[in-house]
C-alpha cells in the first residue's frame, strides 16, 4: 500500500499536469481524508486541521478546497451523507470504472469499488424505462463490514 506522502506527491503532479496547484492547505485536507477510513464532513476536516496540524481553516475554506479536490478527481463526495472520501485510485494512471461506495452502517468505514460500465448502462436503461434520467451513476450502498459482523 502506498504511503500518504507518495499519494500526495502523485496528486501534486496530477494537479500540475492539469495546470492547477495542490497548495499546502489542499494537501492537508487531502491528507486528512487519506488517513481516515471513514468519510469526513468539511467540519470534521476543519477540526482535523486544527487538532492535528495546528492550522485553523474555516469550514467554508474546507468546502472550497473539497470542491477543488473533487474537480481534480482526487476525492469523492458521498451525497447521502454529505461527506467526502479520498479517491482510492489517486496513484493509478489507467481509466477507472464508475465508483461504488460500500458504507458500513455500524463503524462508518467506506470502501470504494468499481462498477463495470455494462452494469451502469443496464441501470441507466432501467432508470429511463421508469421515466427518469440518471444524474450520476455513483452508487452508495449501506452495508456492514466484515469486522463489524465479527463483533456481533
């Protein structure tokens, strides 16, 4: 597994290649997400920066940073929880499948997996048959992780 420093350096190069810049504040927010196995809100990330890095960041600044990181495809927003996770494919250079997020309803741990494009096409066809239009193919599924199952 890649270290956080390695992932941050890769993300920094990714931004540079796209003509943007991964500032220190952006790196710190991304590092907070990389260190957490759970999705975090902007307020939780602001608290992380204050406690762990002794850096005061207002929640509105964190939201702007998260918007930037999302545009750069370095983080994903979990819409149902209004929280964010670091993309698990930051260091990959290949095309990715549509993300699916498995969210443990007990411990809130999040795992990102890919969905085959054919499955998304079938899902989209089903949605359209029902008279709707798919806004985003991202799926968020409530689950129970293996660790929590063993605890029960």
